[in-house]
């Protein structure tokens, strides 16, 4: 029993030593892996004055954030002297790794945000980091970037009205005298960074300017007034504050071209006259059809009256025959009646054809 305890006591220091050196080797291996992966990045940040810790680099890798991109962007920000507002301390501090990685995980373009902040700083434009991140996220998927917004704020851009992509070359409006005026405008705008998030886009500016041009031309008494003073269009449109609630600020509106179009008033009057003529013709046709119907009705009534006359005349021979049978009419009376009828027929024939009455009835 004592020999076994002695043997265990002899072997125990060897086991502890082996375990110790195993842990040391494992730590050294981990440090070697860290140095291989982050050594150059850490040295680059250290020599650039934008020092980062290995824990921050490891955290970026665990969050699946590109370490090289974040570190290089922070180096650019620190070298440019960019500072962000610290909501906790109420002061400004250097841009940290967490600021950039948080925006990257939100789906933003950290490189474009830093470049936009640098451009705004060089141009003397106050732009906060949070505002730049919001603009970057708002422009995602639109084909525009926060850097372009800052550049447009520094160097104003010109918008054609109407837009060439709409398929229209001019904005057509009709003056009070019926003459069409074709106008083309160029709007100079710059980005309003404070209203960029949630503000209307270029399409709204173009629509509002087009509406203002149509209203101004439509309120003119004559097309000559517009041709004499084209600047009244730009003045009227500018007075309406068309850039309210938009992402841009209108600097000027210039009328690039004004042409005279067709006489829409005369065309409308001619079309109205043609329409009135067609209506009158239709009404006349209705009256003619009513007159024809009335004429046919009269013809039918005349034929009805003639039928009644013929029916009444047909009763005369029957009445004469009945008078003979009853003894109320003699033979001499009958001959005198025939003489009168013959005399009447002769006079009718002398007066003219068709002027006489119906021929005397024959005796049945």
C-alpha cells in the first residue's frame, strides 16, 4: 500500500507539467491564429493612429462583418478628423468600430457614408453621422447614394421640365384666347439634407413646376403676353414655394424655350359648330319623319272618308227601289231625277276633268 502511494506521488508532477504545457501550447496556438488573421490589420490601424483592440476585431469576425473594410473606413474617418456626437456624454468623439459595424449590419454602405461626411466637412456643410446613415438607408435601392446627395448640395443640379424620360418634349398649355403655348423649363435645385429623409423626390418637383407653368399660361389673356414676358412664368412658379416638403431647394426656374402651337379655341369652336349642325340635322330629320307620318295619316283618313261616301252613295239605289215598291216614288219623278243627274254630270264635264262628282248610280 505504501509503495503504491509513493509511486503515485512520483508520477503526479509529470502529469501536471504535461497539462500545463498543453494549455500553454493551446494559448500560443490561439494567439498565433489571431496574429495571422488580424496582425496586419491591427498594425495598419496602429500605425495610422486609429488604434483598435483584438477583442474588437474578433467581435467583428464573430458578427460576420468584413474586418478589413471596417478598419480601413475607420482609418479614413480618423485621418479626416470626423467626429460623431455622443448622446451619453453630450460631446463629440472619434468614430468607433461599433458605429461603423452597426450601420453595416443595418444594411448600409459605411464607405459611402464616410466619404459623404468628408465631402460635407470639406464643403463646410453640417452633417451628422446619424443623419448621413439615415440618408444612406433611405437611398438604398434607388440608384442614388448619400455621397451624391452631398455633392448635389454642394454643386446644384439642373432638372429638365418635362423630364426627357416621360416622352414629352414640352409642356403644353392654352391661354385664354385659345392659342396653345409650348414651354420648356430648366429647374436648378440643390439637396436639402435636413429634409432628404421623407422628402419628395425629383418627380414631385417636375410635376409641381409643370402645374405652375400650365396655371400661369392658362391665366394669361393672350398668348402674346406670354411671348412678351416669359419670365413671368418663372416668377409666378417661384412664388408658390414648390419645394416645400421635398428633398430639394429650388434655386431658380428658367424658361428655356417658348413656342406657339395650334389654335385650339378655333378648333373647338369649329367642332362645336359641326356638333350643332349635326344636332340640327337630326332634329330636322325628326320633324320630317313626323310630317311624313302625318301626311300618310291624312291620306289614310281621306281614303276612309271616300269609303264612307261610296258606302253612303250605295244606299241611294236601294232607297229608290224601296220607294218604288212602297209607292212613294212615281216613274215621272224617277225620270226627273235622272235628268237632273245627267245635267249635273254634263256641267261637271264642261267645268274640267275630275271636277265632277261621282257618276249617277245605275238602276239595279
